[in-house]
C-alpha cells in the first residue's frame, strides 16, 4: 500500500504508468531525431516532430540527487525513506523523480547505479528504483 497522490492517467502518459504491469519502463521517444523525453508529450521538445511515442527504456539509471525524508507523513509510508532524482542511462538528461527502495538511506550516494522496479497502486504501476546488485 502506498500513501501518495496518484497521477491522472491520460492518453499521453498511460504507457508510462501502465508499463510496469509487464515490467517495462516506457519513456516517450521521437521517431525522427531519436530523442528520449519525459514527461510524455505529443511533440518532441528537440525537433518539434509529432512522430513520437513510448519506447521501452533500459530501466537503468544513476542517482543525480536525493533527500532522506525522516517525517512519517502517513502510517503506510515508513520513515526514513529516500526521494531521488535519477538520470536514465538511455539519455542522462531524462530524469525521473522517484523513491529509492531496498537500500538503507545512509548508503545512498550521488552516482549510485540503480534499476527500476514497480509498485502497483490501484490501476497504475509506480516506477521505483533500487541499487543495482553488486553495487
């Protein structure tokens, strides 16, 4: 169970929020210039092409920044927990705000390699990240 406001699913972002059901991190990509971008949008921010759509990303990333939240805002979300900004290996300027799991907050470091995992929440799958095994 998770305590957090859940996003409104739209035609543009549905693949992102629903891909976790099959273990896929789906990020929009331009089919013309091949630029990845997030959040999902109907137009490429690089070349302005409308020939865009979701593609399966590797699911690998690096921690770019993080904060350790020690406030227990809800009984369902055990503190402390780590909120992080991760850069996708597929294209480092594509970043996601997420929660890190399976890692002691004191062990988190900028540059730490992480991989996606998903948590079901109602009818969407939240992309969370955990350290890559062996790190």
